[in-house]
């Protein structure tokens, strides 16, 4: 059995079944309107999800600022000292590897 025969048998079996499943009252225009309605619903769902995510980010950021254990100045100083320490360690490792 070749692919063309398989395709033809699938079309012969499924197309009439699909046609029977669609009500006769459904015109192409009605089908387009139905699909359009579904797409609008999906779009509003996506917009709601993005809005919900944005609110979550803002609330999470505000809580992080309120509950931070250090002031901004202390945190920047700590990060700066850690960065300098990492840079010193990397430069030492490069010096050792070159020897």
C-alpha cells in the first residue's frame, strides 16, 4: 500500500464524517463568526494574564523593597566588595596559570 492510497482512503473515510458532524445550518459566514468570537475570547484571556503578571511583579518588587534586610547603600557596598574579591581571585588564577 503506497502513500497515495493511504491518503485517499483517509480522505474517503474522514471527509464525509466531518461533513456530517457540521450542522447544515452552519454557513461559512457563521463558521467565521464563531472562530472570530473564540479568537477574541483567547485574546482577552491573554491580556488578563499579562495584566495579572504585571501586578504580581509590582507587588513582589514593593514587598522586596519593604522587607529587605539592608539599606540600598549597604547592599551596594556589599555587592561592590564581593565583585572586587571575585576580580582579585580571577586575576590571581590567571597569573598562576601563566607560570
